[in-house]
C-alpha cells in the first residue's frame, strides 16, 4: 500500500533561509552573510537590548502565573502599540476607532488580517509592491487570495516609480486590498515621500481601496514618530485600514514572535463588531497569543525610564546602520570604484538594493565567501567595523 504522502512534492527552498544554510556550511573564516534580515551589532551579534533585559529581570523576579491571555492579548500591550502607531493623542484612539490584537510577529499580524479580510471580501485581489518582502505573496495566496503586483521600484533612478505606481493604484477595482510598506521598504530601501503618501491616501479614498500597511521597521529610518508618517496620513483621512506591526527588529525580539494587527474602523460600535470577528479568526488559529514578548514590550513602553533606554538603543541601531551605509560608499570610493554608489546612503532601513547582478552576487559568494540575495539586496546591519573593508574590496573586484 502506498503512503498517503506519496504524491507530496518537495517544496522549493526558502531563498533566504537556503542562503543561511549555505553560509553556515562555508568553512572560510572571512565569510560574511549579507543575506539576512536581522540587525547585528558591531561584534556581529544579535543584541539583547538593556531595556529588554531590565523588563525580563523584573518579570523573572515576580514569577507571574502563566494563565491563558485574552484572545486579542493584553490591553496594556494594545495601548502601547496604538500609541506608537497613531500617537498617544490620536483622535481615533479617543473615539474607540482602533482595535489592536497581539500577533505572532508582523507575519502573524498579516496572516490574521488576511484571514479576516478573506471572510469580509473573499473575491478581492491583493496588490503588493514590485518587488516586495518575499513572504507577502505566498502569505496572501495561502489565505486564499489572488495576488498581483503594483509597480514600485525603478532600477534606473534607484527610487520609486511613483507615476507608474499611481497609474496602477488609480485603476484598481474598488475593494482591492493594497499592501503598503509603511517605512524602510524591504527589499529596496526606497520609501515614498510625505507628499506621495498623501497622494496614495487620496487614491485609496477615490478608488475605494482597502489599505493594509505593513510596518516592520518603525524607528529604523528617522525615528519612531517620523517613521509613522504613512500611518498618520491614513489616520487623518477618515478611511478604514489595517496596520500590521512588529517588534522583531525594533526590540531585537525576533524569536519571541511579537507583533500586532491594528484595524481602524468608522466608529466605536463598529470596532466592537470587528474585534469580535477578528477574535474568531485568532481563536480558530492558535486560540490566544503567548505572554512573554507582549509583557516585555508593554513593560518597557509604559515605564518612562525603560522607554528612554529603549529609544536610545533603537537610535543606536539606526545610527550604526547609517554609519555602515556611509562607510560602504566611502570604502568603495577608496577602492577606486568609479560607479556612483551614493544611493546607498539615501536608502532607508536595513537593506540596500545594490544593483549588483546575480552573476556578481554569485562571484561574491564563490570568490569571497560573501553571501547576498541574488537580486542584489544586502543587509547593511550585517556590516561591521571588521568586515566593511573586506566587503568593499570584494564588491570593487566584482564590479570592475
Ligand atoms: N513585513 C516585512 C516587510 C518584513 O520585512 C518582515 C520581516 O522581515 C516582516 C513583515 C515580518 O516580521 P516578523 O519577523 O515580525 O514576522
């Protein structure tokens, strides 16, 4: 008798995790992994923030019991998330127009949002940027949606092809779901300007589109408040919209799986109905969320002292990435590279679309043990004072 799994085919390897496996198997001591989406400190280590340590120490000392959490997570956590996204004096918050559920990272927030939307509007098409975070398409497809791209990146200017993006969004059928990177676009590092966000809000309003903002890097471009610009423009618009947010990067809590889904409704009474349905989605997926990450984040954000500590540490991560951007551009110049790489300084967040070709990326790996995504995306946060010169020399060789 044959196995019930006889017809199961091998799924394609995750491109980024596959890169990590190859990197780990590489015996060269000089190897560098620029393929990851993780912040490393100057010693090449994932930091455990002091603010997090302090909150964890207090939790450990109080030894709290581990009962089930509410389906949507604790309200102290929801309030902390809402203040970061919308600003603590937001009229939407005062009006009860925002519901927030703890989620398993930004990915979990996207997934419960997608499941909720599938029940609300099963025939909608989801539009994601071209290119986008590599999991967006599969996530919405697995939730049952058809997924299409809207134009975004322009390789010639290394910025956003805003005219093409506008033309596309302006022609979408009402009810289409548009996934927007709120800041620090992954993978390109190219963000919309303040004025462009206002135009996107107008297009969503005029076209009856459903905006789904994905905010995975708040604080990594210019700071907590300035990085919320997209959310704030949508908040001021009177539209209903979704925001997935994540503390994986900003709290360096990757493995704790801590994020949130926030939904803006038209009124308090509507919020209650929407939350009741979102809770069904959560209940049937994983019942209720884990305790630890939410407790740590809420403790840090509600203590003035820990919050200040966190903001300083977040600024430290942001500044180090910026220093690596400038450092890489200068080092490439010093290596005699004639091609202009100054765009790397303008790109925002953890990543840069370097314009390196798949062949050049391949040469970096085989000749130098430097791993990057074949699209030319590199993670600036994986550079440090010890590997920067080596990486610049290698890039200079492959672009020569
Ligand atoms: N959205 C974007 C654009 C991302 O880059 C990431 C992480 O790389 C996520 C969502 C998911 O983050 P998390 O690890 O919190 O699930």
